[in-house]
C-alpha cells in the first residue's frame, strides 16, 4: 500500500475504532488467558455432565436424586447430573460405560478392579468403611440341602465374575477354609442369574442388592451374608478418569452432598427405603424392610481414599488375581483418583 493512500485511510480506522469501543463489541471469545492481555476474559469452560447410573428405589443416592440435592451445588461447580437407566450391578453396565452413556456410578471395590482389567477407565474417588451389610451374600434355592458354606464344595454357584458377587463367594470360601477350585463359579450377570436361580439351574448364588432381597422374598435360603465374612469389598463412588480430571471440583461437590445425605440417613433411615415406589416389585416390606432400615443406620460416610483404604483395595485386588478372576494385578495408583489433590492442582493453575 502506498503511503499517500494509507494516510487517507487513517481517519477511517480511527472512526471505526471509536465505534468498536463505544458499542462494546470486543470479541471476548477470542481472548485467551495465555494472551497476557490486560482485561482479556478467559474462554468459558463447557459444563461437565455427570451421567450417573440410576440408583434404584433405596439408599443414599436414590434419596439425593429424589430430592434434587445435587442440582444447585453442581451448577455452582459448572456441572450437572443426568440419571441414566442402568442394571443394578456395576459390572452389568460395561457397555453403557464404554460408550460414555454412563460416566459415574456407585459400586464396590471389586467391579472397579474388574473394569480396569477389561480396559474400562473408571477410577475410585470415594470409599466407605465396612457396614453391617445384610442385604448381600450367599443364597441357595428353597429346598436345597445346603446349609453351610462348606457344603458348596462340588456345587455350581453363580457370580458376576471379577465383581462383587465373585468377591463374596471367594471371601466366604477363604474364611471357611474351602479351596476356591472346589466350587464351580458360573459367570453370569445378576439379571440373567435371577432367572437361572429361580428355575433351579444353579446350586447357589452370590449376589447383592435388589437381586438378593427379591430372591430371599421368593424363598431363597441365606447361608452367609456379607456382614459375616469380614468383607473388605466396601462401597465406593467411581467415575470415568476423563471426567474426573475434567472437573474434580464437581466430584468434590457430589461427595459432599452424599456425605450430608448419609448423615441424615443415620437419624431418619426410613426415608431412605422405598424412595420412589412404596408398592410393587421394587418395594420392600415386612422383615426385609426392617433389616434394610436398620442397615441404613450404619451406612458408611464416604471419603477420599486414605492410605488405609488403599491397603484394603490392594487386598481385594490380590484375592481376585490369586483366583484368576482377573488376568493381571493392578496397581492401586491405577485404581484410585484423588479429587482433592486434582482440584487443588487445578485451582493453582497446574
């Protein structure tokens, strides 16, 4: 451009600049924190969506969902929760988790280990202490001659392999001195195991939650519940490693809300059963309802895993690996995610 023409355009540039300043049309979305420009606004981070597996009709997470307790706190952390229909067992939801349709869930230590062994990148971000767990364990069909754990030798027992049912059986056999190889573990997910068990195709079933309570309501006999086997396969909260790293603050919020609700459960346990349905197949009644309400009174308050918790996780991993439920041992550092440490690093600009 020639100097004469450039000087002719200067008044136009000046006028245009004044218009831009007056109209406030500065394109903030193009300014980045790394630009080093005074007054430049950072690009807004997209909202984190926590796609949590459906919690069912009982428990702390069901109560949290019922009362919308996460909505406002998560919004303040630039996140929101979506409740995704799911089977009542972590290991039965692998397909949805692999697809990203579910990226957070409650569960136990063992299914997270099993998931990692199958390359599902979920990590534990909160863990509880052992509770007085009487709604999971080993059951046999009505009329079965089996009355003790030792009598399972030579029998076929259904388990969700490398998950909670598998652990319950292995731990019960270990505690009662029965070599695991003496029992045939039938790998089948709880929804399918329910039908096989009801039709007499299995000698026993290691199960939990609604599958356990439904079977007992229908006449199954309990030969050992989880409270009796010194289980270390405690309850956990877990999520996709990617979404945890994306917004650890949101998971601090989620944990805090669940902690507060758990403390409420200790004083008002009846509010945490039959949360949505008071009648029908999901609803408990009679003695099972009494047991469930009593169990809620001692619900563990989850926390970010400590050094002691990491030792417990390592022992669960060893039991599964020693019994060939998983084909490789997994380091605890690959199982646990420290949301406090990650949130502090994010706040510090790391």
